[in-house]
C-alpha cells in the first residue's frame, strides 16, 4: 500500500501542477513542455516534493509509454503522400545527418572537456537525435507549414534508431564487449530500422483493418482503445524482436492516419479519435516533462555548466545547420527554400530518448557518466526552454506559419 500511495500522490501532484503550468504557458504564449520542465524543477530540486530517480521503474514506464503514444499520434497526423515528397531529406537527416551531428559535437566535447575520443563521441551520440516527444507537441500548438512539419516530425521518429545504435556500439567498444567496426554497425542499423518499419506496417495494417473495415471491423466500437493498444504493442514487439520499437510505433501511426490508402474509412470516428488523443497526450506530456524537470541535477550543472553550455551551443549553432544543409540541399525534388532550411536549423529539441540513454550510461557505471549526464541535461534544458519556446516567433518571422 505505501507504494500505491506514493504513485497516486505522484500522479495527482504532477497532474495538478501540470494543469497550472499549462494555463501559465497559454498566458505566456510558450509551449507547455517548457512550462512543465520549469514546474518540475521547482517541485524536484526546489521543494523536493518529487524525488523519482531517472532509473526508477515508474520513471522508465512514464518515458516509454508517453513517448510511444505521442510518437504514434505524430505519425497519425502525417500524410504519406506529403511524406513521399520529402523522403530523401528525411532519410538523409535520419542516418548521415545523425553521423554529422555526432562527429561535429563529439569533436567539440573532446576539446572542451578533454575527454578521450570514444567517450566524447559517446556523449555526442546520446544527444544527436531529435526528440518526437518534444517536437510533436510543440508543432501541435504552433501553426507550421505542412511540408516542414512532416519533415521534422518524421526525422525525429526515424533518427532515434541511428542515435541509439551508435550509442550502444560505442558503449560496447568502451566496455570491451566488441570492436567498433563499420560492418556490424551497418548490419545492426539495417536490421533495427528496416525491421521496425516492417513490423510497424504489419501491426498498423492488421489493427486498422479490424477497426475500420465495413464488414470485418469487429473492434469499430473500441476504436480509440484499439489505437492505444496498437501503439503500445508496436513498441513492445519491436523491443522484444530487437528492432526499433519507436520506429514501429511511428509507422503504425502512419498507417492509422492514412486508412484511405487501404480503401478503409475512419471519418465518422475522427472527432472521437482527436478528442481522445488530445487529452491523453496532454497528460502524458505533463508526466514526462515534469518528471524530467524534477531530475535536473543543479549541482552537476554548476560543476560542468560552462563546458556543457559550450557543447550545446556547438550542437545548436554549428552541427545542426551543417546537418540541415548537407541533407536538405541534395534533395532537389523537395525544392527547399532558404527560409525553410533556416527554420529546420533552429528546430531540434532534445528530450526523452537522450535522457533514457544517459540514465543507462550512469546506471552502467561507465567512466565520465557525470559529464555525459551534464551535457544531456543542458541540451534538454536549452533546446526545450529556448528553441521550443521561440518556435512560434521564428515560424512567423520566416513565414512557416502559412503554406508556401
């Protein structure tokens, strides 16, 4: 019973604080994820009302379930026809783009912190991928040009696999479990990514079929429940099969968002789906980002503050622009305009997946884990509080709040 009481108190506290923070975010005209992190810092490091460690089962469950449902909802709101027009940019951002980010940021970490190359690249790989749990909610609150929104959201879904694979390969090399070889890494990436896509398609098609088919849609009365079960099942099966669960979830969401391609219809259920998704994802955002904010270690940030800030500035102002230019300019079909590229350079929030990876490194007792944690925390704070909060401003200034 004490554990149950603890969980209930934690849930009630986060939801109450989240609702107040959400109202404040509306008045201040900032994304609610930024307000949730700030209130989490107050409740955690300030008042010590929340003391949930990053390695706790509760925290891991919230991060995984929250990210999974938000990612599925993001995929559901993307048109496959629109995505096909920018597929090469998304592919480049998701693989070579992550490698560019790791190399540039890792070089900065090597010289700023004086870390050996393997550890510097490990720290860079943790923060190299963008975060769908941060980006998708922000884009729901700010009007963004469809082409740009779908590109950035899709990138955030697909590049997690690349960042995670690089991270695990570097951990294995550091701990002596395997050599750092290109061949095995490429095979593992192909297996993880392609396996996640195939699994997502299979789960998405089967689940939407038994919901939306006019004659065989036996779960039509349970559409929203089936949708939630699909999202969680895609992640779970992906994890069990050692493919990208997040990629499987996103792809399953894409299938659910484009049922007409399968000659299925969910039009009469759209209002119900939207209301359900909006309420569930808001509560999950509260849980995720209030918890992340409560875990900010101010002592660690003070110890490595200026070095971590310097690294994050390199990530934001050098690595990201180079990545966008290298991956966007070759895609002639997408015909990227200068203002679109500039906007994508600014939008690259760090969040849940880097936090999970950093927590794993700390739990494993890997050398320099404290420095890696400091860099990760700084990246989350700066990108969410600064970049997410100024997304609306830059969208308006660059004309991203209207279609081209």
